[in-house]
């Protein structure tokens, strides 16, 4: 029996069944809208860079990352609130907040206000996203969960197609405000469909789950502080105060968070699950995969528009092939995993991804755009092979009733589902990827900023450095994952012999 089949989602006492096709379509459509916002924001960065607002690279990074950081930091609290008060109800609350915040973004008078409402939209998205996967898992039999997770994961690839294709058209045809305004009626329609068709009676409230308010607050402070350190680091020499404050806040929040979560009988995140090599390897694989992807997505918009001198629409369409490739390969990974196992499929995927990023570096300098697209497709193949198997394994491993390495029981009726941990890792990694591209861009464009502009050669240098780093990180992570799994196999053999 696979890890996906051992999972037992925390959905009260709802009978397991195959989810209705319309439920899958509606919930995955919500994922598409929530995730597409990141792609459209990336495309609009060069527009802001050349605008009268005259932002710095750090401010441009915050414009994109404010949403992603808030999204990532509130995913685990959102998952816990959904398990405690009902996934359907929390889903609607999150969508309403997301809708109102995007309306505010469309009307924002300046970049500071835009960054604030973007963060609020991220909170709404964080409340909504884990509920979509939790509801689908609640309605799935064990044998169907791998396919459901694959469909849910593939919807993030569709989000890339929609966000880049539609976003580029809207920016070029109308203005950057249209990319936020268009989400308002879409989310309103989806809220009605959830209430009427999906329904809110698929589960009962799990009153045994206690909302870990202290753990939530400490986690949010620690995560935000860590990303502030990363994003503000390039300006640290001239203005070290934000970095110093962020370092102090991280230490003062992270240490109590770890101590608190280890002591609580029902923690927001059970850190003991990371004693399992399966959880560690899956988390590491998801982390580097999404750091690499979003570093590419973030810097590609600058590369196409600034270095190649093409339009926002072309910049958006340039990423459509990689998103489509990920969509189809993600679905194809399910039978491949059944035949060959998770480890071989993920290993091949990470090797292909690393090769793709290195080809992007080589072909971005002078190769035609069509050749450059081939490298992006190779990246999509590798990421598609990795993302669904890793998400399935992590969701399953973090939701099992026992931690394999310790044997301690973790009753599923007293903890939130594994969907929140999976989504949090993906979004935190996405935020780090955006931050990485911003840090590299800020570091390599210091002399351009003195002249009041960011030049194409500097963007090209930034792309080469950032993508070389992520390719090396993918290979290093693959080695560490292999070592961890080998240690697990050796431990199991010793236990069998004894």
C-alpha cells in the first residue's frame, strides 16, 4: 500500500466516496484564480519599474512578495481554522477577503497602499487554498487520492497559463489595474458555486481541535522576519536597521515556537513529523522545486521585457509552454509512480529540471526566443515529474496516525490535515524564489539604479546568477534526499533483523 493510500484525512465522520466531477472543477478553478495572481503580478513588475512611482528593486520585490508571504504565513493557521470550524465556511470567508482586497488593489493610489492590500489578499487566499484540497480529500477513497492530488497540483500549472497569458494581454490592452479588477467578478461567481453546488455540509466541525493562537502568531512573526532578512539584505549596508530588527524578531519568535509546538498535545504543526525521512525528503524536494520555479517566473518577466525588449503579452505567453507542460506531465506522473515508484520518478524529474535551468542560462544570451522556449519546456517536464509525487507523499506522510521513526500515535481527530503543511511549504518556497530573484536583481543593478533605470545586460546577469544557483540547489537537494532515504532503508533492515 502506498503512502497516499495510508493517509487518513481529518474530515470528521464524512463517508469516503469519489468526489463529483463538478466539485473538482469548481475547487480547482478557485486554486487557479488564487495562484494566477502571482503570475500576473510578476508580469507587471517592469511596468512599475518604469513608472513615475520610481520604485527600488526591493520595493518591486515587496510588491510581488507581500501577497506570497502573507499567503504562505497564514496557510497553516487557515488549515487549522478550517479543520476546527468547517472547511467550506472558512473557504467562503477567505474568498470574500481575497475579493475585497483585489478590489482595493485595483483602486490603489500608490505603491505602499498596493503592497498593503496585496498582503490582505494573501491572507484571504491562505484561508481559502488549503480548504480546497481538504474538501477534495474528504470526498475521496484512498485509492483515488493520488489522482485527486494530481488534479489539484495540475491546477497550479493551469494558473500559470491563465496568469501569464491573460495577465499579459490585460496589462498591454488596458492597464495593470485590470489584472486585479478581473478577479473580483470571478471570485464572486465561484463563491456562489461553492455555496450552491459544492455545499457546506460535507463535514462536521471538529471541536476536538484547539486553535493554537500563540503558535500561529509566533510562526507568522518568524516566517515574515526570515523573508524580511532576505529581501532587505541588499540594502543592509546602507540601512541595516530593518535587517537587525528582523533578525531579533526571528530569534525571539522561532525558538519559542519550536518549544511551544513540541509541548502542545495538538500543535499547529507537529514538528516531530520531520523525524521521518519521508517527510524530510518530500519537504526538501518541494522546497527547492518551487524556489527554482518562482525564481524563474519572477525574473523571466524582466528578461523578456527589459533584456529582449518585448511586450508584456509576449512575456506572459513565453511561460505558457512551461505551464502547459507541467499540467500534462503532472497527470502523467501518477501512472509512472505506480510503475516505478516515487523515488526514481522524482530523481529523474529533479535532474531534468536542473538541466533545464542550465539550458535557460546558456540559451538566454543570444539564442532565438523559440530555442529559449525549449529550455523552459524542459524545466516544466522536470517540475511536473516532481511536484505531484512529492505533494502526495508529504500530504500522506504528515497525515498518518503514527510517526514511523518514533511510533508515537497522533490521533487524526486532534490535529489538522496534511494539506496545510504541503501548501505552506509550496508558498513559502515560492516567496523565497521571488525574494531570491529580487535580491540578485538588486545586487546586480546597483550602478543602473544610480542612472535611474534597470538595463537589459544587468537583468541578463541576474538571470544567469539566480538560475545557476537554483540548478546547483536542485542537484544538492537530490543528493541529500537520496542519503536520507538510504538511511531510512538501512534502519528498517536493522529493525527487521533484530
